[in-house]
C-alpha cells in the first residue's frame, strides 16, 4: 500500500490548502491536535483498495 497523504486533503477542492491545525478539526479523530496524530489515506496499487490509518506526526 502506498501513502496518498492526509485524508483531509481529499475532502474538497480547497482542503489541501487549509492550515493543518484547522483541518485536524474535521479528520474524524477526537484528539488529533493534542496527540499529534494525522489520518492518512493508503491505497493498494494492485487492487485499488483504500484504507485509512492514524499515524504519529514527526516532531519538527
């Protein structure tokens, strides 16, 4: 499976341009801001299956 990026980037035409802290309010994870997690979309290139995974952010 390949990482397609943040799930919120696929929610609308302008969603990739939202500030990440605002986008996290609609990612479906209750405490993603405080837990420093992000929901990513993964896709299988062979069968086109998609799934989401909550991943830990890399500290800056």
